[in-house]
């Protein structure tokens, strides 16, 4: 080699040295280099250096990719350097190469992928240097990523997700640095979040969780999502559990693999292709919970490569170290999956069920992703109430994740219990307001790092007989009511702060009442559906109003709900949970109900019996049920006259085979059930009602109370 001119730059010096590294004279020279040891080995280490020289047209003029990591990377003279790159990287790398040609300023140490002939990829550190004078063109140095550096980078990257599939995919990508194909198989229980405690081989069921590279595989070969045949699961589990201790296993050639599998079907399922291969199987192991006899195997990883590249002891140690670190992340993802499934099951159970013959409901819930992992604080619910009524509830608990979901579950269940117990919408919000305050105290809320203050809720109660809706709102966005003629309006009432707002002057939760004739559509929603950073919230509500007006009375309501969300919902990723409830109100037919308002007096019970008896006959109520209904009405009216004040309101409702009797008065006392003695003159009325009916109860009204009872006709 000629002495380097003193005017040469440091990069020219390096480029010249790398140029000399490329063998002259073809394979003979390469063999001489290998024999003499001038092959780029580090002392006692593995060879990781490769060099490619390019002409000004970016075509390969020479190459030395003799180091083992570059096996399969073809750099034939005259071929375009772009042929070595993944298609998506070609424009960027070509631009860098041309810039170095033009400026003669080196581009140093950029991580890059190279394509092998079989479609797999090699990760390298690539530097682009101008060729040393008087040569023209470029010198490209390629350094295969050192295994220990790759090990550190992989272990750091793998733990960034709590998704089991993403964790397995990250592990498989990292394992590819040691081979040509990498697969990760996880115990089926890991996918479901169960604790993996059984180590008996016949109980282990494996599923392929990840496979790289992504390519067209032979028919019958297991790809992600496939369950391994039971025999394959037992073989893999048995291979890594020797003497009850999880260990790495290496099978050096295809013949040995086929002897171990002993079944052509298993060979097709587990061996990637028909070429000669070797495989290393490394178990994913974690320490078992307290009380278990030993470590727990979560799954098995496979690293396949050409049989001439034997797995060295150092490589196996590196593989085991990487897999061991990953096993902890897989177990964390399994635990997260279990908790997430439990909370999501709770949230799904709170979503509305199908409606009744008086009201049809449909809902859509889209949680924020990915931060909340499918768990949020929004909820909608609908459920029947006594007296043929239906409750519609929508709420928005502050925040996302498990804390918000737990608060959401508590508030939703409490709202249902209080409404079913007969409290009105305003009274229920009073109780929820107290609950949010309790959730936020030092012990229960702030100490856990979560606050439910500012949560909102809107409660509507639909009466299909009167065709009216009672509604009360705690800081929530106003519902939209679409009238049967297609016109629409927001149901706005006196604004009230959100739940738990103790810092403002306390005001009672007002109850607003409005007519909802048959065919009306009530729309409840959360702010995630209508918020837009580029517009006001009023504009968002206006867009919602315009869209729901297009819902035709004959449309399938669930499809209509999805269509509304599709038109209004923000693009991914969502900024907030999106929740929508549509309620189409059909009402109760006039011939199926009757209401009488009578003055309170000694003859009121007799008058009610006289009015009800012919109606029950017209409804074809059986004689025994008719007698029971008349007796129940008589007892309820007698109690209303005796212990209440003002006029008495009586309502009968027929719903299929069920008959509902309801008697209201202006008294505030709550009726109490007691057995009474046989010789008592009074106090036995409610006991009679209790024995004759399927269920009974009390609900509170704006003017007093109403006692209701249900009988099977």
C-alpha cells in the first residue's frame, strides 16, 4: 500500500484502509486472508466487519462480506447497492449515498438493515465514506451489531409494552440477531391471564405468539395465532424441562430434528421449510408464586439457523439472558391482561341490555387507546324500574385506567340500586355527590393517586304511560331529544356543578320534566363524542343534533348508533372515551293502562274496585288474579286514605302477563311491613299485599309517594 499523502483527511485514511480490506483476486485471495488470520477478527472475538465499495453510479465494485454474520448477504460486482436494502429504506439511503458523493463529508454509524437472499434481515451499523484518492466512489463499512450491545438494546425495548402479543413480537425480533427464523410460543394460560402453576407436560398447551421474519410460509407451518398440536407442546416442554430444571436445548441438524419429532405432520408444523437447519429452544421461565415447588415455564422460544453456523456456548448464554429478562415482562403482561379483562368485564356488564316493549335502547362505547388499554371512566346504562318505568343513565368519571373504572363501577351500581329503591333522579344525584366526596378522602382517594372530583352524571326516567321523562343533570352535557316529526332540541335545564364540587355553593339537583310522545328519540352521550380542539363544544353538540335527526324511525337502532359515532367520533388515537346511548320511546298503548284520580274518603276503596273490576274483565285477567288484584288495590287505597293526605291516584298497567297496581298520595310516611297478630283490627294490609304479589315497593314522587305492586295475570 502506498504511503498516505499528508494532505489526506482522516476519513480518507480510514477509507483507504477499508479498501485494502477487500480481497483482490477473488476466492483464492479470500482463502489466503482467512488462512493468515487477516480477516477482521478481534482477538478471541467474533468477526463483525464487512466492507462494500461503490462506483459513482452506486453500483458495487468490490466487497468483503466474509464474516459469519453476513452469510446470505449477496454483494455481486455490478449489482446496485439498493438491492441489499429493504425496499422502504432505498430512497433514504440513496439520498445519503449521493450526499456523501457530492460533499465528500462522511456519514458515520447509522443503524441500517440489510436483506439476505432468503428474505431475512441483518441489523448493522453502516458508515458511508468517500473513497480515498485517487479512487472515486464510496466505501461503505458495515459492522454487524455486537451481540452484547444488541442484548442490552433488546432487553430495554422489550419491556415497553404491557400487551402480551407486542412483547412476544419484540422478543422474536431481538432473537433474529442470533438466527434466520425466530418464534415465540406461550402457554395458553398466559394469553387468558391465568396463573401458570401446572408443570405436568400433558397440561401444557402452547400457542404461537410471534414469528419473524414476516414472509409466506409453507402450508402447514405454524404462524401466529395457531395452537401447537398437543404432541408438539409436550415435546417442546419436555425438551426444555430436563430433570425438572428448565434448560436450553440445541438440536444441531435436520436429521436429528426429524428423529426427535418422529412425525411428518409435526415436522411440517415446526420446521420452517425443507432446507437443512438447526434449532435452539430456550424456555421462558419465572419464579413460581409462594407455595409452588419451583420455577414456572411460561412458554418456549425457538431460534432456527443454518446447521453450519453452530450455536456457541457464549451465544447460548446470551440467548438465555435475553429470554430470562423477557420472561419477567411476559409475566407482567399476563398479570395486566388478567386485571384488564376483569375490569373490562365489569364495564361491559354495565352497558345497556336490550330494551322492552315500551322503549328500545342501543349503545356504543369506544375507550381511549392506547393509554387506558381499553378501560375508562365513561358508562351508560338502562334498566327497568318499578311501575313500568325505565331508567337511562350516562356518566363520565374523571380520568382513565383502573382507578377511573373502579370509581365508575361503584357509581353505576349505586345509581341503579338507588333508582330501583324508588328514589328520584335528583335524590340519586345527591347520594352520588356524597359518594364522590367519600371516594376522594385522604384514605380512599388521594392516597391512591386518583381523584373522582368533577365526575358528571345525567339520569333520565321514562314513564311510558304518561309519555314523559324526568331528568336531572350533574354537570353533564345536555341530552338531545328528537321529536317524532324529525325536529330536535337539546334538553337544557338549570346548570349544576359536577359531582363532589364542595367548593361551590351547594344547590339541590333540580328535576326537569318534558313530554316524549311515541316515536321520540332521546340521545345521551359523553364529551368524547362531540369535543373538537378546532371548535367549541356547542358546535359539537350542534353537529350531533344534525346527525341524530337523520335517524329514521324504522332504522335498526344499533346500526344507527354505530353510524352516528362513525360520523362524529374523532380519528385514532382517541382523546377521550366515546360513549353514546340512543333510546327510542314507543310508550304504552292507551288500552293497556288506566289512571284515576279520586278524592280521599271512606268510600274511595269501593269506588276503585268498581272502576277496576270491569277493566280487568276486558283485559281477560283470570278470576283468581282478578280477585287478588282487587284486594291489593283495596288495601293500598285504604292505607293511602288512612295515612296519607290529599287526593289518591290509582294506576293499572297491563304488560303481557304482568299486572302493575300503583296507588299514590301526598303523604311522606314510608309504609312498613309487619306480620301483626290474628286478632288485630288493623296493620295487616301490607302483609296481605306481600303475600298476594310477586313484588311490591315504594317510590317517591314530587308530591309524595306511590306504593306499587306487581301480580302475574
